[in-house]
């Protein structure tokens, strides 16, 4: 094992309490970030589900030949924003209404004439489920001569867009704040480690060790603490996820492996940055 | 090897520590730096190993100009020197062997050769049998021998010793001094700061005597005299 790695690991044996304390604090800082991340991941998933339901419905004028509609259906499907376009006939619309609107079953059964129009239901690709694209598709549908009216959840689309932006902004601010706290904590623990090893560092300098060499074990130590803190944070987040799932009786989503790896990597980077910002400053004092 | 030319050293709050100091120590020479506490002996050593920079004049050590030395180059200079202090400066949580090996490890020596080099110098200082002992298990004289072994392990051209016998009893002092003489006999220059006049009298080495930051006597250039002042 190289000297640098051995020295970095020795720090855990020399000051186990301090090391455990720093890992725990980093873990809790990242745990808060993790919890927020969990909320963000689930919010994002919920938004995606809602967004998938965003569809544009073009109501067809009565008496339009089915052939005209099916021909146009291919044109609509060719729009770059469109994932699928489905023709719903008057009969299908009525059948659906009977199935979904149970409370009006009697009224619907007694109808002499089907009042529901045929329609084309257009689903958009995920990348185009935003206000401007939805509007653009609706405008193009209106241009078909057989289209009577076009409806879509304009308010929903706008609200979803706004929610998404707020979630992203809050995520960035809270994440940055906690990352900052973690950097300060790591910096403080490295400062203590540097001062604790002052005598050793002075001897290293006397025998001709370079400052870069002296710094390396501290940087590695910070990165290891950050990495462990990140791993503990993922574990705590998983525990919280299990408890919440059980408590809420509601299926939430946990981080996928790359997302969990990002938290651990984030911890490592925070640990490295924290020790890097601290070690140079405090080595000068020895 | 070590050349001081009209060197001045002032500390921001401590006044003038060195005043117009000039001397030259040749390769393989043994020189005593004597004088009272605060006479400037340690300041001279600190200038040699670039822990301090001169305020005026020139300090040259093994081809390095200390005044112009960039921080990055300081380790290169120190690897050519061995430094020993009165308080030994050993790491308490490491054995004698580890303390000596530490000097090689932190200067990037190949791991394969470290153990053999460490044993060689521990044998040279007479402590091969106590390689696994911790500093607290060794006497003062033995601890100083470990410190000397650590200073020697990088094969320095100059050994700087700042009051190396200051914390030792008479017997240990004699042993450590003899060890320094042996090291010098094998070709390493030794500069030893001391105020132990008995020791200075024991050997016919050069004496540079300091007083209030100035060289008041240098046996290499001045007329011989009876007693150097303490």
C-alpha cells in the first residue's frame, strides 16, 4: 500500500471519534440533500405521469367521412411533436362515456341520438409536452377543415411547467447550501487533523518532503470521508424511503443506481474540495 | 559547500539576529558553532536549511542560493542535508525503524529498498537491535541516535546538529559526539551548534564563535586562542 493511502487511512485509527464525527456530519448533510433529491425524483416522476396524460383532442364536424379522417390521421402522426394520434368514433365516445360516467349511465342509455362527436386524440412526445408545443399542435389541427374545435389542458400544461421550474430551482439552492455546509465541516475536520499532525508535518518538511506530497494524504482522507458520508447518506435515504413507503402506504420511487452513485460521488467531491480549501491554508501555519 | 557572505538577518519583532556574518565551510569539514543562547547559532542553521531567508547578504548551500530559493525548491535543498535537534523530534507512535524509514517514504524513495537502507543506518548508529522499539522505550542518547540515523538515511552531504547533546547526560553525550565524528570521518560535513565547551575542547575541529549575532572568532581565519567563550 502506498504511503499516501496508508497515511490517509491511518487518520481513521489515530482519531476514530473525529473521523466518525466528520463522516456522520457529512452523511447527515448529504442525507438532507438526499431527502430533497428523493422528493425531487418522485415529483419528477409524478410530473412525468401527469405530463403523459396531456393530450390534444380535435373534435370532428358531424358527417365527416371516416376515410377523410383516417387519411388526415397519418398527416397528424407525421407531426414531429406527435407520439400517437387515435381516431375515436361517435360510438366509441359514447361507449367510453357509459363506462366512465357511471352516475349518468341511465341518461346515456335512454338517448335516442348519440350527441357525442367523433374526435382525434393526439398524444405528444415527452420533449414536446410544454405550453408552446401544445399550442403549436393545436393551431395546426384547427387548420383541418373537418375539425370543429380543439381542446387541451392549457392550464395544466402551464402549471406543470411552472412546478418543474420551481422544483429545479429549489433543488439547486438547497443542494448548494448543504454542499456548502458539508465543505465547511470537512474543512474544519481537516484543519483539526492538520493541527493534530503538526509535529509530523514539520518533520516531513525538515527531511525534504514536498508540500504536494504532504497535502496528498489529507486530500485523500477528505475524499474518503466524503465518499463514506455519501454512502451513509444513501443508506439513510433508503431507510427513510422504506419508512415513508410503509407509513404513507403509497408507492414512491427510490434513486436508481446512477443517481445513488452521483450522491456518493458528490460526497467525494465535497470531501475533496473541503480538505483542499483547508489543508493549504493550515499547512502554512505549521 | 556552505558559504555565508555578509549575511544579515532581522526578525520583524526581534531586532537583528545576524550582523554581517561571513564564513565558508568546505566539503567534509567539521565545524562547531558556539556562543551563548540567542547569539545566532540556530538562526545560522535555519538559514542553511532555508527555514529562514537572509535579510541581506548571500547564503549558498550546495549550489543553492537560499535568498532566491522558490518554496518549491526548498525540499530539494533539504534532501541534501541531514538535520538533528536537541529535542530529537521523533514520532512517538512509530518505532525506531519506522521513524527512520519515514524520511525515505516522504521523499518518495522506492519501497523495495527502504528496509535495507534503514537497517544499514540503524547499524551505523549502533541501534540495529532496537529497531522495533518505540521512542518512549529508548534512552535519550538512543533517541538521538535514531534522529541521527533518520538524518543520515538520505545520505546527506552536510549534517546540521542544533545542540544535539543538550538533553543528554555525559555518557550519552560522549557516545553521540563520537558518532558525529565517525560520520564526519566517512566524508559528511558536520555543522554542530553547541555551548558545551568540554565537547569543543575534545576535538581539533574548527570553531566559529557567535556573539550577539556576529562572528567574533573563527579558528579557520583568526589566530588560535586559549578558550572560546560560552
